[in-house]
């Protein structure tokens, strides 16, 4: 694959310029109009069959070579975040309050670079489906991946397997990280409203204090993971919002809590919902309050299939060498809507190191000082080319 890497490196300035252009013009979930037009235009120029407007701004580019029956899906996300950029870079965001703080501009560019090389080489026998997805950062169950699937993505573009890649600060630049099985957590949001009875702070016996109930609920929630979840399994329950009252001598009528709830498997995810719901109602009732719970399901756990992960891992070893591959990285309690695609098709989601703390690319994602490491453009795109060409050179499995 030295030839591929040389070909990509010879065009590095062009693709770095594309990445910087995307970074200057970030777009929020389901508003990636400029980005999707740029992607669709380039894919069309390179000879792909292109469909735009899937779930609003999604784009798929399809390329067929030969008569092979197999098809592979490669996915990149395109959306940005509502964060004020503080990098001071020459290619910093020109849109106030919006920036590519998670590297989706880099993910899009890596897949575009791979698309050009795949089209130029044509060294495969089958079908490549390049999926440029909106709204990964949406956070709800009708995210970009879920909507593309509901719009018939895999019916119109059948894939024997799908693969996705995300940059990861904290690993050395270019290192590839794989994990068989559960890799990222589900992410659910819980909105709790407590209704009590307001009154004067000097006569609390005449009121029903939702602040006390809310405080008790916060403490009781800590027992859900500690005492209800098997210690060998992963779960997170975090109270991120607790709001009540406006004056020190007034007992308010109500209080509000907001939680993020995460798990690495479906059984624990369901257990958390059951226990949180029961605990909140019981605690509220014990203090004379009424509780309303809105349990908002988000992304499911992201689970890599074994055969496809081993295949992706072997391609990684061939591409960057054994020492630059982490064969079984740690599971993450962050979430990712590529999980929906992995529920629909077998596949693998992998990470590429963006840089260590203090180095280029070492600032964590979702941080105003983050930037994608441009050195990963040739690394990621060459990996995609090798993965697609090897996948589409295999004999179909019986």
C-alpha cells in the first residue's frame, strides 16, 4: 500500500485545504447544507453515483467495479457543535458560536481523500458505498444515522458490513485503536420535575419542600450503580442539573433535575431505567411531593461485531504496523450514533489517535481549543482505501 500512501501524500495540500475550508464553515446538526453540497460535488466529479438529501442533508456516493457481489459501507459524520472556538488558528470558524470541536471536518476529509483514490485506482471487485452522515451530535434517538436508516439507507445501498472511524486525542497521532464487542455506551437523558407546595422558609411545616426531596433523590441515585448493577458491568448515572428556588427564605413550588444515564449493554440500560424510575417516585412520595419523569432514549450501546473487527484490526496491522495498533482498547462511556448502523449491519468502529496532551491534536474533543490533526488525513484515508480494497477482494462467505 506504499503506492496508495504516496498518492494521497502527493495530494495532501489539496485535502488539507478542504479540511480547513470545512472547519471555517461549520454547520450544526441537520443544517449541513454547504458541507453536503461540497461533498456531493466532489464525489460527482470523481465518477460516483451520488444521492443527496437523505434525511435532509445526508449524502451517499456509490462506486461499482467489476461484478463482485459484495458491498462495503464507509461512514463519516459532517456536523459541528454549538461551541465558541478559541484556537486562534488561521482556519478557525467564521461562524460565531459554532465550531468543529469533534473533528467531523477531518472525518469527512479522510473519507473524501479515500474516495478519490478508490476512484482513480479502481482496484476492487464489488461496490463501495460512502456514507456522509448528518447530525451525529444530535443526541436523540432520531439522530442522523437513525434517520438515514429509516429513510431506507441500507435498502437502497445494501452493505455486507459498515465501518466508521473517529479521531481520539490522548492516543499518539496515527495509532489505530480497535475493540471487539461493546465499545461505547448508550446515552439516555432523564428529565425529572418535582412538584411540592411552596411557602415561607420560616414555617416549613406548612409547605412541602421539593428541595429536600430533590436532594434526597440525588443521593439515592448514587446507589443505583453501586447496589443494583453488577460490579463487573459498566454504568453511569450523573445528575447534571438541579434547579430550585429564587430566594433564601422561600420554599419553592417545584424543583428540576436532569440526568445523563449510560451503559455498555442493553440489559443494564433497561435496568437503569427501571430502578431510576422506581427510586424517583418512591423518594418523592416519601417527602410528600409528586414526580413527573420524562425518560428520553438516546443512542444505544455501540457494539462491534467480532469477525468484522478482526478483519479491520488485521488491515490496521498491515497499514501502520503492529506497534501502532491497539488491538483491544478500553470501552468508552461516551456515545456515538454509528451504534444504530451497527444494529442494522455487522461492522466495526475504530479510533485513530489525534495526539497526546501538550502535542498537536492533544486537546480533548468538545473543547473550544480542539483541532483535528491534519497528519491523520493520509493515515485515515489510506486505511479506508486498504480496508475497502481488501474487503472487496475476499470471496463471499457461505
